[in-house]
């Protein structure tokens, strides 16, 4: 059974990562083919600099990911603290279930729902004022689907923290807001950082929600890449894919390092 399970896991990993490896290899192709390796060259990486629309879309994606990540982290951290302090179990479980809905919903459902919400607001609340889909609509949509991931990252750290620490700080004369920033926040900071990295990565990688809630004046990188795939794909897109994968991989490594460092610090403290 062990051999079968290892074989099964190996097949799954192969199916997941083989396409990424193929894309990375052909991004160094010296020729124009996406199926025949004609040599090794960096020409397709240099060709990226000849497309200013790519850098504009990259700037838009980074701005949106950073803004939505920060906003989702602040709101998600406050939501997690509020959930942790709820006394009634039925209310706590109900609110916790509601916060997970954007995470469980298919992205296409969330994307279309948010678009219809913006249309409803423009027609019925703002008095038929036209709402231009762009940065702000994308920001609201991305924060909405990022929130559950931030809450899930912060909640375990709140459970691990001694619940009497804030009370002890307040007994010593520390105001509640100061107690949070001096006592609670340092203890849950690894979870907050992990939540921000997760929100930033998901926002940077999102396509479906951005497609429905972004306008022509604010295109993100995944949407622009989708437009490129309508034409014959060249290896310069492979080079772009490789850079995106490397960036996301680095962010995930940083998140894991932060989490491991926190665990080692707590293990040393117990000794």
C-alpha cells in the first residue's frame, strides 16, 4: 500500500508541476517555437521590455494587490479579534460561517455577484449614476474574497495566545487600545504577516473576479495575459509566466519562514 500511495502522490505532483517546468524551460528557447527547443537564450525575457502595456498591467496588479492586501489584513485582523472575544458560541459560529462564504464560493459566482452589486448601487442608490469599473471596484471585490484567508491566518495565533495577557496589561493601567498594540499584536504578528502575504498573493494571481469587475482603463496582469492567449502564444508569455511563478514562490517561502521562526521562538520560550 505504501508503494501505491507514493506512486499516487508522485503522479499528482507530476501533473501539478510538469506544466510549470515546461513553461520555465521554453521561456529560454532561442527560437519562436513553443514546442521545439532550438537553443538557450534570454531573448524572450528582453522582449518583455518592448511591451509597455505589460509593465502598466504589472503596476496595476501590484498596486491592487498591495492595497487590497493591506486593507484586508487590517479588517481581517479586527474581525478575528472580534470573533475571538465573542462570548455566545452560537453567534460566534454563525459569524465564523458567514465569513467563510467568499472562500467557499466559486470565483465566477463571486465575480458576477460583485459586478451586479455595483450595477445595483449605481442604478438604485446613486440615482442612475454610472459607476466606472476600475481600481476601486476591483479593490472592494478583492478585499471581499481575501478577508476569510486573513481571518484563518490570525485566528490560530489568537487561540495560542494567553487570553489573560490583555487583562493583565489593562490591570497595570494600560488602556484597551494600547494593550492591543503592545501585548496582543506582537503575539499574533506572524499570523497577520502570513495573512497579508496570502491576501497579496491571491490578489496578484486573481483572474476571474478581476475580469468581471475591472474596466478597460485598469487592466491587471492576468486579464492582459488572457487577452494575449487569444492570439498564437509566443515564448515571451512563457517568460512572463516564469517570473510570476518565481515571485509567488518567494512570497510563499517567506510566509513559511516567518511561521517556522515563530514556532522555534515559542519552543525556545517553553524550555
